[in-house]
């Protein structure tokens, strides 16, 4: 009997979307305001989705982990805290790139 793996599939999909978005940003003409705005919006949407996903894990998965693997639950809580900070920074960069005349490559970098 195999164990139910509730982590792998969704996280593989999220990584694939992150890499696809990075490739799209790398191919884009950074001087094209329409493309830059579209990529910035995609970054915002994916960041929102990742934040919601982390919230669902914290609500439904982490309480179960605290009962059986408290050290793992604590490590995941810490990782989510770091993720929140990084996503907030990414959102800020995304908004700045979409609305300013600064270096248009900033979002890609």
C-alpha cells in the first residue's frame, strides 16, 4: 500500500509555473510596457496564489504535522514566514516595474 502524497503534485505545478514565468520574463522586450504590465500582473497573481496555498497548508496540514512531526511543522512555519517576506518583496518589485520608468529588467532579475 502506498502513502498518499499531498505535497508533490501541487508543488511541482507551482515550480513549473514559476519557471515558465521566469522564462517568459526573460524572453520579453523590457521596453514593451504592455508586456511588462502583463508579466507584472502574472507575478502578482502567482504570488497571491502561493500565499493562499501557504495559508491552506497552515490551516489544514500543519496542525496534523504538529501532532506527528512537530519539528517538521515548525520548519515549515518558518519557511512560510520567509516565503511571505519574499513574496511581499516580489509584489513590490512587480508594482514598481509596472508603474515606473526605472530599469525594466528589474522584475526579471
